[in-house]
C-alpha cells in the first residue's frame, strides 16, 4: 500500500452476488445476504483503517422492490440485524453512519433502526459509512431537478444562476459533502455496470470490478482495489 495521500476519499461499492454465492454453495439466498452482512463489517473496518473518508454501500435499490415479497421482507430486516450487532464495533472504530435514499417506502422498524444508528454515531469523527437504501440514481436526479425548479419559481434562485454546483447541492449526497463525488467504484460478482447507482457522482470515478461474490469480499480484497487505484492516473479529461 502506498502513502495514505493516494487513498481515495470516497469509495462506493455495489455489493453484488449474495444470491449466486448462496446458490453455488448449496445454501438459501437468505444465508447469502447474512454472509454479505459480515462482509460489510470486514470491509468497513478495513476502509476506516486505510483512511477512506466515505464508504458508500449500495444496500437496497429502488428496483429491488421487484424481488419476491419474502426476500424483500428479509432484506428490510437486515439493517436491523446489522446495527443491533455492529454499532458497538462501529463506535470503537469512530465510524459515523449515514443514509441516502427515499425513506417513504421503508418500513417503520427498518427506518427506526437506521435512524437510531445514525443518532448513536453522529458525534464520531472518523469514516462515514454511508448506506444507499431504497436509492436510485435517476430518481435522485429527478428530485434534485424538481427542487431547483421550485426555487426558481419561488424567486429564491434565478434561472441563469443554475450551475452544476447548484444541482449537485440538491442531490441526496449533499449530506456527505465535500466528499460527495466518488473516487473509486467497486463492484463484486464480475458484473460490469452501474445499475442506477450514483450516476452523477460517478462521472469521473475509477472502476474496479472483482469476480468474487460479495460474501467472499475481505479487507485484503479491498486493499487490492485500493492499490490498483493508487497505480492509476486521474486526468479528468485533461492530459
């Protein structure tokens, strides 16, 4: 691992492959999701140790509601289980919990569990563990656009003053500024697509694809991704 100044400030992860991991090991899909929860713990602690400022995890997308009702119900319980078990460990590592997403459809117990974890860790000053829960990139941009339009109609904002910075400030990731833009995007399971995840924020991010399913992810695999990132040259369209 190179000097910490080359560590990405914001790492985002599409945690893919829980179901396929379970299928390949002869287990129920629920067990895959449970093992995925353990991977979250491992990777979060290692990312914090390496000096990552924000780790955003794609925990539940706006499209995941299309899954079978029993699986959705189980997925809604996972944040409750995770925070019940791991908040003390997050506290020990000075990790702060945050959430981005649309809360309107999230069941009460799930929402309360997330809010409780956010409240309990709000004074921590280390890495932000940012869960994208009931999140969709296109919906985020649409809602941000509506907010800007409302400000123009109310006279709070002039049309000619609309800039990228103005729109970016209305995105859900405004809560993690100044680290709202992704530096490194990691996706497990071998798939190579964004899946409606942080579409704006990934404009200039570096991508790292692993063939490993998410439950097999470890801190050492994260280190491999970070080292790969350190060996790249980010030019942002320049030479």
